[in-house]
């Protein structure tokens, strides 16, 4: 069975490099990851089965159903109010709500922000980038969780 950490790293690399498919093979396992379809990300994992020493043809590997590793996007809850503005991710990367695991979150719901207020970090290619609000207002909603992968232009926060 493939290590879930390795699988997450492969998916992260796919997002960072804008790949739609990875197909890896070795002596023990085969992994195929596809993204960008309407069905979400699908992983097909099938162990390679070798025949015994009797010289006969190896038994065919049993077919396995694809295993979803990333759910399809959740349906939109309710349309945001017209008076809310979004703070969007300026890049693809990993969202972090705080500078380190022991630190306090940069912002919380109800906090006031200004154009120069750092609202989060987005890590891309091992570089942590400070993301500023670039507008003034009050944080009404945080749309992503710490450690989530984010896309360019993805809404991170809604402010009033």
C-alpha cells in the first residue's frame, strides 16, 4: 500500500506544476493520479503480482475500483452578500493561517484589516509568501483551512 504522505506530496507537486496526470510504476506497485476532471482526483493503485517459481504465466492482478483521494468541490452553500469583498490567493501553493504551529493565527473572523495587514502565508516551492489584505474591512468569513492547497485567484476570505 502506498504511503498517504507520498500520495499527498505527489498531488501537491501536480498542483504546483499544473500537471493533470502522473503515472508511476515500480516492481511492487503502480500508481496513476489524474486531476482536473469533473469527477475529482482519482487514484488507481494496483499491486504487481508475480507468479511462483514454476515457470507458469503469472496470475492476472485483480481489478480494483478507483479510490478518490480528493473529493469533488463541495457545492456552494449560499451566495455571498453583495456587500462582501473577497481576498484572493495571488498564487498556487499551501495556505497557512499562522507563521508557525505554535503561533497565533494572523487573523480571525471579526478582525479589522487594512491594506497592509498580513492575513496569511502561502507557501510555494519552499518559499513562504506573506499575503496582505490590500483592502480595508472586517473579516466576515475564512474560506480555507490551515494546510489546504490553494489555486491562483481562489477566494481565501470575505470581508465587509
